[in-house]
C-alpha cells in the first residue's frame, strides 16, 4: 500500500517540509527586498530634507546679509563716527539700517529665540531733535528661519581689521561703544534642521558680511 508521502512523490508534488522551506526562503528574500527598499526610501527622504534645509538657510543668510551690509548711522547719531551697531552678542544683534529706503534708518533686531531666528524693527521718533528710538519694537517678530539647532554656538561673530597685519581679527565681546565701532564685518553661522523627523542631521551654512559703510575696498574700518 502506498503512503500519502510516497504518492505525492510519485505524482511529482512537494512534501509538507519542502513547502515550508520554500515559504521560509520566500519570506527571507521578501524581507531583504523590503529592507533595501525602505533604506533607499529613507535615504532619499533624508537627502531631500537636507537640500530643503540648505535652501532655507541660504535664503535666511541672504536676507540677513542684505540688511547687515547696509548698516548705517542712526538718525540720532551726533558724531562723525558711525554708531550703526547698538548691541553685538552671540545670539542677538541690534543695528541701524534703512530697511524701507525712506532715507531714515530703522533700528533692527536679529535674534535667536529657542530654535527660531527672528527679526524686529523700530522706526525713529522724528518729533524729537535729535530723533530717538523707542525701547519697544513697532513690529511683531518676523520669523526668518525655523529649525536653527546651533543654540550652543554663536549665530553672530564680530570682526575688526588690523592695519598692521592687513587681516581681520575676531572681537569676542563687543560690549562697549569703542569695540562696536571697531567692527567691520559680521560672521553668520547657522545649523539648520527644519525637518528633524526626516533628516538625520542639520546642515551648516556660514558666511561673513562686510559692513559697507565701514568698508573702502581695503577692509579698513572707520
């Protein structure tokens, strides 16, 4: 009498063990293919997020550089030496610039609040002589960039110019009028990750901006 297993073999079929082995191998291959696909998908999403972070950082850099480059004396300046920088700290920078091209300088504040880079402006009070600036800013803070993750590192760095060495040097803490008047360039550095759930890490973007009013082509400050 022929057993069921022998009958399957004689009829060209598979045993139960052979079927289980085939199913197991198929599962392993499918899992490997799925893992490879997910890896490629995550890598693509990471690259896309990093490119978006870089684009956002460069746009923010451009906007800040445009204003900083045009830093000028305030409307209330009573000396022949520029008072264009009012506050110069690692995460906060206050200066004067004609934002709306009306021949009158606004007070502009750039600052990092948690992970958001923001800007505020204040118009001069021209009813006074000389004009004065209010302590409160006229505008709500404008978001320049979100996802700034270098809170422990300076966003703003300040540089003077040494005539003897013909080179820039860093001014670590321009906390006096004299030191602020020596600043001829501002370093900007941002580490940005707007999509931390997708990007594996932030992108670093940095630049250095010369203050036009203090730059005569030879990096000399005035």
